[in-house]
């Protein structure tokens, strides 16, 4: 059974992926910063936890040892990524460079799945959807710039790689809505449900047809709505007044995406927007019952 390394494995996506891989019997190694909460992961017997810093070569080398597959999720995300360009570059870009250099020198040639972002396309609101992977990358912030730079490092790597440009992630959990939604009311948006993203990642394991490809990963046609509709449905499920919702005065980077190729290859779009709201309602009910 393959040995799998997840960088950023203690984050929201990393935790879900770690748990799914563990349940399928894979040997899982989680690499993340020491200050993360590892309480749940410590209950998974046999799962290996390596606290460390992707900016430190010794930490990365220890995490990489004997890995067959790398899910490279570690990154500094907005809004933190926008506070200090140098720190963001050290983690998101130089960290990726260090990881790939050591993985290549190790001689094991692990399969690399790199989590990039559709934010690299920038503002596409005046263009015809769906947005394809061939679309020019025009970043609006430091985070997107760092992802573009990291993609270039991956593209130059001799490892068998796959680049995923992932849309915004919708989590079916009882969470407070943002003070300001990061899109306009009439803006095209398309998220992906967290469980579907985990399915996508699982289905990449050993998938040679995906190697050397860049793919958009998003929820599919049922998730392709306008900002106002999305927020109204969210507020209805959460039993909140939608009239008080505040939207961004600028379009931001979300849009509708061409995921035909990724869906045909990975079969991950299983949770429609309607089903997501059923899952969200269930999560709210369970949280309130505690």
C-alpha cells in the first residue's frame, strides 16, 4: 500500500483527506506547523504526524522519507497571505521549490498532486463562461501570484505531477457567514463541496491519465449560480435574514468553470447544490442538538 504525505494535513481540507485515506487503509503521514491542533489525528492509530516548517529543509526531508504520493496542500491563505509578501513567498513558492527539489533528489519519484487555485485567473466577469485552464492567469492578490509562481516550479519538475486549480470550498458545517461575501450580487460563482473535493483527490491516486495535466476543479453545473441566489439559499438554510447580507463592491475572482475533463477523469461531482443544502441543514440540526 502506498505511503502518502499530506503537506498542510492538519487544515480543514487536509484533515478530511487524511481521514478518508486512513479509512481506506493507506499509510498516511501528515506534515504541518507545530501549532496546529492534532488532537483528532492523534486518535488514528498508525497515522504519522510530523510537525515542522516547510521553510526548513530538515523538516521537509523528514516528512518526505519513503513517500510514494504527495498531496501538496500547504500554503498561506488569504487574508493572512496578503499581510506580508515575503512570508507568503517563502511558504507558498520557496516551500514548494524545496519540497520538489528534495523529492526529486530522493530518487523515489513520488506522484505529486499540487493544490493551486482558480483565483490565478483573476477577474473574468466580463468574459464568456465557462473559464478554461487555457485562460490567461491575471492575479489580483499576493496569494494568486504565489500560486502562479508555484505552478511554474511544478511544471518544471521531473516528478509525475498533476495541478488542480480548485474553486472556493463549501463546507457543510454550522459556520458563521462572512461579514462581506467575496463577490457581487450579480456575479457568477461556482463553489465545490468539501466531500467532492476529497473524492477528487482520492481518485487521483495512481491515475496515470491525470499526470502532466492541469485541471479546473469545481462543483459542476448545479453550483453555477449568481452571488445573490447563492447567499439567499445559504441564509434560508441557516435561518438568517438574507436582506442583511453585504456583497463585495468588486467582482473578485470567482466564476463558472470548464470542469468537463476533470469530471470525466475523476468522477467527483456527486453533491449537487441542493444536496449540499440538505447536508448543511443536517449539520445545523446536529450542532443545535448538542
